[in-house]
C-alpha cells in the first residue's frame, strides 16, 4: 500500500483553497481559474511532468500534465475541476484554509479541491516510491464545471485515455452513475389589452398556468413509477417565471424556465419532443392557446457497468485502503464524467467526504483526502502497470 505524505498533501490542499478561483460565469467578481492553474502548472513542472496550458476561455486555462509511461501499459486520466462557486454570504474567511478537528475549511475545500489534493498526494507518493508506470498518467485540471463545463469539453479534444478517475466528493463511495439535465424555455402568447376589455384581451399568464399544471401532473404521476435503482426518478421543476406589462393590462407574453433532471439514456431532444406533445395536446382542446418551447442547454446522464475494468480496479484499491468494500451509489447531480464517457473514456468517480458544497460553511475531511490519495495511488499502480 502506498504511503501518502499527509503533511505535504495538507499543505497543498491549504494552498489550493487559499487561491480564489470563483467561476466568473456565476459571479461577476470571480477571477476565474488562471491563478490556480498557474500554481498547479508550476507544481507539476517541478515534479518533472510535461505540462500544457489549454485555454478554454480568456485567461481560463485547463492544466494538462503528463507522466510519460515506459510503454505497453494502460493510460489513466486523473481529473477534477479548479473552479468554485461564489464566496458571497460565506461565514468567516472563505479563503483561509483553516484546520479544525481534522477538517480543512474554505470555499472549494469539499467541492472539489480536496479531490485535487488527493490526486497530487497520490502522484507525489508514487514518485517518491520510485514507481515507473508503463502507461501514461495524465492529470487534467479543468475549468468551468460549476457552470457550463467548457473545460472538460476542451480537455477531451486533446486527451484520450484508457480510463479516468474523477475525484468529485463522494464520501469515499464509488459513484458509477449520475443524472443529466436539460434547461427548457416555455413561452405563451396572449393579446395585450386594457384590463377592462375582457372580450379583447388574452391572458398569457393564465395560459402559462396550463403548462405549470403539466409539470404538477408529471411530478404526481411519475413519482408512482418504478425508479432507477441508483438514481431514483427523473424530475421537473419550474425555475423562473416572468410576464406582464402592468396591473391594468392583459399580459401578451409569459415566459417559464424549467429544469429537467434526466436519467442516463434520456436526451435533451427527448425533453423537447415531450414538451411539444404537451403543447399540441392543449392546442387541440383550445385552438386559442399558443405556446412555444426551446431547449436552451442540456447535458446527458452517465452510467458505467460495475464489471468495467476501471471500476473493478478502483474498488479493489478502495477495499484495501479502507479495510472494507466501498459503497456503490449514483449521484443525483451532474458531473463532468458524462463528457468523458461520451468521448470514449470509461470513468469512475471517487472523492473525499465533507460538507457544505455551495453553502455558507464548507469543509473537507483530511483523513478522507489522505485515504482517497492512497486509493488513487494504488489504483494507478495496478492500472498502468
């Protein structure tokens, strides 16, 4: 079993947390990932890795670091995102990286710089032990996962690997599936008129109520259906609604923004088609009803077979490191692993435990970070040969 330098891994994590890498797509004051990328690139170069900065947006680079194998082995990508959500409304100092009760606090400590530190701790331990991989070990630190995942979209254009380990926080459980999502815009059309002219005005907001009823009916009926063993069921919620001109005017337009959470295999086109069917059905009952649907953005879900070689390899490493088999589960949130899977890179997700992703107080368990690093190191040895 690989010995992790816990003091060094803690120092690396603390320095990662102390670098502000708030995603500017979520917060206008966010500086982005340039500074943390430069720090990671310098560290990887100091360790003798071949480093490339891949621009994903202005001053927002991915870091791709390669530990070249001697040949004949399988390659592995160790990956995670460098951006965080906003610091706004966090308690205490969100960037101090303080340690209390074996927990390291700060924005991004749990989601997901603890996972990045586990990768770094694993690589340092393998190098210190004199390990020589036959297959390439690739580190991929990507931008923008918290918003549109342009970083991972870019990474898979440059990197191909036989498998990947994504270190999102999983409480040291083995995540083998997660949901996708789709953002949909619905618009109903009315006819503006003075509030007294009921015979002329057509109320677009009332028409939108019919589509809200569709969501309510779906949620009520779908909840009774058979659920996915790992991921529960698909779901829809109304996110934002707008419309109206004034109190004494019939609204000529209303807009509803909706999010679907999808199971693996469901697509954005499936969602678009389903909404069009609902609109068509209402229009058959009421020819005066007018509505349009637009698919704004979507990401697919992901699932990997339990008998996939990379799953088996990480499961064995986790069992050895923890003294028990890791729990297998599915995550209801979306992860970058769907992009990796679509690019032909089978991916398993495992990361440290903690609390407070996107919350006012965020922390990661240092013991979990060390255990995760040990799992990664042992899995990489077994995988790359």
